[in-house]
């Protein structure tokens, strides 16, 4: 098969969706083993091709990218207009797998996409106007046209079936894994005092203000270290002397921070899966995660859970985790081993093949 795989979002810093795209493509290339031709493609910004090449470093895949001014508008227009077909740019394909930023027209072959969550539909207040518009159009197109829809969790799969009314037989669950850099051996960060680590873009859905309030309830010199890119909306108060705002960091720095942390806390109100939970576990760090059902699969039985809107419950869970670090660390390591990008690649390829029959 000749498979065209949209990597447009890799032109931005790799957060949850970007990491899933990169990891799933890597797994697909590994499974294909030269038997199938895979072409990564991206109509992208003027700087996009260089960033995408850097993101795909280590994955042996052909990349076709086009530098475009006003790339977002052009992708949106291409999707809405419905022409020209993607084959005009890519040649004939057996599979077209598009991502979050567009839904390119195609003449034939299997049509596939990945849906990471339905946050813009359920909680529009937790998404920007641009995200609501872009994802809303993509959801409608996926429901109407896709032969196979991949999701990152059973939770998202049920949501897609119930909310978008996509037949269950079109949906495939492909849970993410983490990069190899997240492992228990290696350097551990030292911030001068024990610290709780949280990793999230600074936006309302990630619920960091509740974590800040929970941190105030914790006694002693325990710091709160906040890793994450600049976001939008109402921001958490990070001016306390016991809070360290670290911003966006490299994967190597993040792995070191996980290894040095006393506990990692993920208080999100809603996720598709929750990759940082798995990253922390794979690095040997005990985890406290939100009790929201969307985090059940990432957390398994290896994390302590707390109601995301209850600072006292989060603080109590952190204290329990501090007293049970050895057991939680071991359980997290075992849980994280269950997830591999190769398995994701196998699910993708099997879905394409079944849809092509």
C-alpha cells in the first residue's frame, strides 16, 4: 500500500497531539518494514518544513512539504472547497490519513483520521474560537467520510460513537506510548528542595489554579514546579515563592525533572488520554492524577486519583503518594511498559488493510 500521512501539526512545538502524530508515524514505519510506502506530507508555514524535519528525526520516512504564506487559511480553504484532490500533489495513494488541521479531498482509497478528544464540543469554554471552528469542521467531515477513525483511548472511542454517531465498526483504539527518553535511569533534576511536578500548557482545561491551591495546603518546603508552554485564558497564580515556573523544556530536561520529582500531579479536567501521566510513570515518578474518567486508561491502577476541583483531595493524594513512593513507582513502571508505538502502528496498518477489503 501507498500511505499518505498528514504531519502538518509537527510544525509547532511537540505537545500531546504532536507527540502522538510523531510516535504513531514512527510505529507505522516500523511495522511497515519497507513492505508499504509511507509518505509524510504537510502544506505548512514558511518555517514549517524545517521544524517538521527536525521533529521527524530518526524516522525513515519520505517527507513532502510545501511552504505556504497564510498556510492555515489555505488548508482551511482546501478542505472546504473540496478540490484539488490530494492525489494532484501526492500521486495515487491507497490510504490518506489526515490529522487535526485539515481534511483534504481525495479521489479514492481508504480515508482515515485520528480524533484525540471532543473537548471543543463538550466544553467550548475550554477551547479557543479557532480550535472550536477548525475541529468542529473536522469532526463533521470525519463522521461523514472516513472509512476508519482512530482514537487514543476507549473513553474517546465511546465519546466519538455516542456524540458524532460514528458506527463502532469504523472506530479503532490506538493508545499512545512515550518516547524512549522517558526512563528511570539517567540524571535527576535538583531544584534545591523536594518538588511536586506538573506538566501542562497554561490553559483553563489543565486546571492548574486548583493545583496551586492544593499546594498551599501542603506543609514544609515542598516546591511546585510547573512545566508547560504559554497558553491562553485565565492564568494560574504562579507568583508564590514556593512555585518554580520552568516554561517549555526539552524532552531530556523533562525526563530529568520527572526523575527528580517527589510526585508528578496531573489535575486536568478532561483529556483524550493524558500522555504526561505515562511519561512520569515511565521515568519512575509516582503519579497523582485527576479522577476524571478520561484519565482512567493512562492512570490504570498505578496512580492515586483525586477529584480535579477539590484542592484538599489533591493535597491529601500528594501526601499519600509521598508516603508510598516505592510502591507507586514500581507500579507505574510496569503500567507504562504496556504501551508501545509499535502497537499503535500495528493497529493503524490493520485498520487500513481491513478498510481496503
